[in-house]
């Protein structure tokens, strides 16, 4: 594995980010990267979107949002989206990306990073728990709200 690095999501890498594959069953827990990018257009000042590169290859994507004016506390500092290519899962790429997002939150003076996940056998819950997130509540739709104290 070459040295992992982050690169801002852009027109030159969004196609590679959209081409990231998932393991069977994971697709129900994620939407396409371009959907996340489009959702961020409403307030690009608060969105933080990065691809993870291993050498020249895009191997992951992470999207966070930092909105101090969000109505709900959990949306003020949140990991909205993360995915790592199926062939590259288990190599520390997701952990690298979450740590980078946590570092960004700290640099903005925040003490907590939140995430919301849906329960399911092939879902992301175990990854988030291993990454240090602790369940702190539930959304109105029954999804788990997790928090990582920074």
C-alpha cells in the first residue's frame, strides 16, 4: 500500500469516486457519491468532501458537514458518507478517512463528530463502533446517532 492521501472531490476525480464498488449487500446502506455531492451544493461552505487515494488510485470517499447553525445538534458536525472500494476494505482506509475528518472537526474547534447509521447485518455499525463512535440516540426514523468525542 502506497501512502494514503486525501484529495478534495472535484470534476477530475468524481468519476473514479462514483466507480467505487461495494461488497454484496452494502449497497442498501449508501447512495452514489454524485448524489452526496449534489446534496452539498445547497451550502458548499459547510460541506467537506474528499476522495482517498492510494498512489494514483481512488480507493475511498468521505463526506462531512460542519454547520454551526444547524437546528439539530447532531448535524452541526457530522460524517454524512463514507465508502471504501470493496477490494480495499479492511486495509485501514476508512479509519484513515474518519481520522482526517475528526482532525478537520478539531481544527474548527469542535469537540464532537457525529454519524448516523441504519442497523443491518452488512451495515456500517461495527466499523463506526471500532472507529470510536458511541451510540447516543436515535433519529425519528429509528437510525442510530453515534458520537465521537474529540
